[in-house]
C-alpha cells in the first residue's frame, strides 16, 4: 500500500481521537494536517467531507439505537433546518 494511504489513516485517527475527547474540530484538524503535509486543497477537503459523512452517520445511528434522541424536538427543528440547509 502507498504511504499516502497510511498518512490518511494516521491523520484521521489523531483527528478523531481529539474530536472524540472534545466533541468538535475533526474537520479543522484533518484538513489543516493534510494541507500541512502537502495534500492538494481539493483532495484534503474531499477526504475530510467523505470521512465526516460516515462518522456523523455512525454517531447518529448510535444515538438513535441508545434512545438518546428527542424525536418531538427533531420534528420541531427539522423543517427550519431543511429550509436553512
């Protein structure tokens, strides 16, 4: 495997550890780290956003599975969020 693959794994792992501890900053840390290591801007952005899609989906599924979601509140907030999005 190429060294780029291992580079992405190391950056993603470190950013996720910090994100898990603080609850934020995965995108900032991973994008900044990849840019500092010479990855082109478009590639760094794409890799960060693809990774965030999977980690966010896993987090949402986990919260739903553990019944940590107030569905009445989701129903109230979702229309404004969809319009804003």
